[in-house]
């Protein structure tokens, strides 16, 4: 009791057969077990009470606007440096959203372990591409300051040349999350949220979205390798008004992230 506040969250049953006797709307009690690298529920039992089931609509897919309005916005990384998505032009990006206080090892920590594994696998891959980068964006900016992110990153033995942790104003984080199809809501000091890991190719196009958590490292290595091989667009220029523009005619066709 008191491990975390009440929220809507998906749990993994240790024995899936325990779920076969349950019905929609049944209220249940269960035991949550948390190990260093996993969590699960067991001892699942109906209470005898029922609750009305409210249908939920599927989350909208992430949008692919002609120009990401936050492409040039300066977020702040774990080193306290100003960083924008445009800084990684010509690189394949993997982007995910998390918060450092997540207590379940197979949720946000699993996403971070995926990125750590991606770095390790690329380091040993013959002829591995060099134009790729990982971005972990916190949706808990009030707590996840650059110092907190830096300490968290160190736990995963990260390489800042390959992996950045970003924070920023709450409204900008929310806007970037919305563009990425990420939904989150505060629940005390924790968050109820879905999962999205995006891969953006070297031409700044949304290549794929992975809406689940789990061991995604092999898939991410493959997707980043494919995205890194894409020919990048021409570099941006500044128009007379000082606004960033694209010199390639393809930009603005709706397939750039």
C-alpha cells in the first residue's frame, strides 16, 4: 500500500491464465511485485463488485505536419545546453518520452535500457552508421531538471555524443508530446501515460512509431540504420525576415516531422 497513487495503467500478469476467468467491468484486487528489471501482478481475485465500462477511443496517430513548429525550438539537455531538433539535421533520430521517477522497471526504465542497448549494439556493429542520435524527453520538467537528468543518464552509462536527455517548459514539452502521439497526465508525483518511440530518418521524415514497451533494441538498431541511410535534404537557410526556411522543394509536402 502507498507504493504509487491510483492511476490507469497496464500490468503484466505473471500467469496469463489468471485473466481468462475475468470479465469486463469486474473489480479485482491483486498483488504487484517489482523486481530490479521487471514487474508483474499475481494473486488476482474478483471482489464481487462491478463497475461500468466506459469505451475508450484509440489515441490519434502522431501528426506529420509540413513543418514541425518546434523544429528550431531550443530545449535544454542534461548538460544544461540549449538543444533543438534541427541540431541533428542529417541524422536519424530515435525519440521517446519518460520521467525519471517512474517506479516500474519495465516501463520508463525499460525505454532507457533500450536506448542503452542500442548504443552498445551500434558500438560493436561492423560498418555501423555514424549519423544517428537518441533523444529521451521528460514530461516531468518541474522535477527532471538538467542535474536530475544528468544523474539519471549516468546510471545508464550514456554517451552524450549519442544520447541526449531533454527538458523544457511544460507547454513546449506538451506540444512536442502531442505531435508525437504521447498522452500523459499527472497522478500525484507520477504520471499516467502511453508509450511512443519514434524513429525519424535523416531526411527529417517520420519513419516509424513503436507504441509499445519491451525489448525494442534490435528493432531500433534496424530502423535507425535504415533511417541513417536516407539521403538528407539540403541544409536550411535564413530568409530576409530571419525565419528558417528549406532550400529543397520537397519540404512542406506533409511527410516531414
